[in-house]
C-alpha cells in the first residue's frame, strides 16, 4: 500500500463552512423531492390546477412519472461524467471548488423555474418545457453536489475527521430538508398575507428559499482553500475506466446497492409526507394537513439532531456496519406503520408524530454513517492503488443514488393511480408496503460490506 502525503487539518470553523454548503443545496434538491409530485399531481382539494396533461399508460405511467423519471435518469448519467472531470481537473484553485462555484446559481434559479409552468394548463407544451428545465437543473446541481461530496474524504484525513464531517453535513442536510418542507406552509402564509393565489404563494416561497440557498452554497466556495487542506493530484484515468474500477470494489458494491435501495425508500417517504398528512390523517381539512406536514418535518429534524451526538459516539464504539444494518431493519417497520395510518385509535396529530419520531431514528444513523462508510471505502482504495479518484466514488454513488430516487418517485407516482384522494387512498397506503420491502433488501445488500478489513488496513496506514 502507498501512503499519501500529509496536508493541513481543516479547522472546525471551516468544517462548519463546508457543511453550510450542504444546507444550501439540500434546500433546492428537497424542494423538488418533497413538493414536485404534489404540485403537479395534487389531490382534488389542494387548490392547485392540473398543469400537466392527463395521461396514463400501463396503469402506472403518467405525465408526472415521465417528468420525474426523465430528470433523474439524466442526472444519474451526468454524475460519473462530472465526477471524472473533477478528478482530472488541473484548475489552480483545486479540483472541486471551481465546479461548485459554477453550479450554485443556475441550480437555484432552475429550481424556481420548475414551479413556473409557462403554457396553458394540461398542455404537452408545459410537459416539454418542464423536462428541459429539469434536465438543466440536475446538470448544475450535479456540478455542485458531486465535487462537494468528493471533498469529504480529502478534507477528513482520518476516520474520526470523516465521521465528524459526516455528522455536520447530516445536520445541514436535515436543516435543508426541514426548510424545504415548509415551502407549502410559507406559500399559504403569503396567500393570506398578500392576497396571492395558491400557485403564486408557492412560487414566491420557492424563490425566497432558492435565494437563501445560493448564499449558503457559496460559503464553502469562498471560505475553504482547497489547495491548503486537500490532496490535489489529478487522476489520469478516463471516465469509463474509473467507473469500472469503482464497481470492481466488492465493498463499494455492497455499499452502493444498499444505498440505491435506501434512497428509493427515502424518496417514497419524503414524497409521501404531504399525502400522508392531507389524505390519510386530515382528509376533511387539507389546510390543516399541510400545516401538519411542515410540523412533522420539524419534529423529524429536531429528533435527528438530538440523536447525532449519540450516533457519533456509538459508531466509534461498535462500528458503523451493525448500526447501518439495524437502521435499515427498523425503517422497514416504520414503512409498515404507514399502511395502517388514519383509522388507528389515536388522533391524527399523535399518529403523525409517531411517524416523524420513528423515521427520525434511522435517518439520524443513516444520514451520518452512509457518508462516513463511503469516505472510508474511497480512502482505502486510494491508499491501495495510489490513485485518488474520490470524485468518481462519490459520483458513482450519486449515479446509483439518483437511480434509487428515480425508482422511488416512479414507485410512488405509479402507486397514486390506485388512489390518491380521501376515501380512495389505496395508492398512498401501498407506498408503505413498497418502502418496507425496499428496506429489507437494503439489509441484505449491506450485510456484505467487510468493515473490519477496511478499517484495519486504514489504521495500519495511519501508523506509518
């Protein structure tokens, strides 16, 4: 094994600056993830028009399904390409930061445009316009996100530092998700305060949050000197060769397929929160349901925050693998619970809080540990081969992650054809069963990760 040269450790203040970047991109990514399907496939009483054409093919394929799938598949393809460009970059500012600087503003602007259809309602012109906007959105998001993640193993110079960075970005990811989940609530406040329509209120709320996201995304770009804190050795490996190398790593295979299944399940529950609150819990009062959905995201985030110190400490004592496996297994029961929501002998508020707290527990563990596990795998490979291609590992991960999100959106949006309205809610309930099955699959995949060998060899290298 080869030992890579030492560089200066990242101060805690700059670790926070790095994590703030994730706060920014988490806002815009989760606005699309949480709100897009609801906005373009709303329940009958949501106060939103039908912007996309009414279309159904093979029962589950609708215009919303085609829209979401097209964007995610394109995003998955661009991930390894941009990852390889970043790995091979010789920019004097570093391999990662320059890409992030280019991607931030266009990604935020395009996020807003995704909710401003410019053609008449139920028009295929709207569909075509939104497909193009979404493709551009994911292109620029990838230019920010993939290099951002590739910085993690380069800024964290040992397992403890990587775990700390993973903890910080898990906090800011959750903050971004929580804020994105308030979009509909902020829009409703703007409606009543300024006399806007439901659509206008939502669009203005999206614009405000996107502007805030731009400021946050530029914090690490301005504050972190990549050359000072990171190894910057451009890779000479072409994109396809680098991608094949990543997928020949048996530990990466175990990780990435479990991660694929996890993000598929996570996308289902994040997309479904508004439906669970408005259709299952408050079928007769959708406004109260929207307010509950925002509250549930806050509770989920705060609960996760409370768990983070415990997760960090427990991971050091018992290892990451067993905690990840346990989290996947617990999540399966959370999804099963969704199937029974509504007619339970508890108030809607209590049922929603049970869901939020229960989902927060595995999210706290998986949000921290998945990034730390991949950073270990990428660093282990760099020491073994002498080739630093962290960008490709994280690009390959996001490549599979986006396919997982695509599959999750496809499953959820497809299931809505079986019922998405109060009293006809079978499609919403079936999403819980689908999530449960996916979490069981994640357990089976991740059980093949050989954490013991990876960490043992990394410790031997650190001693040299």
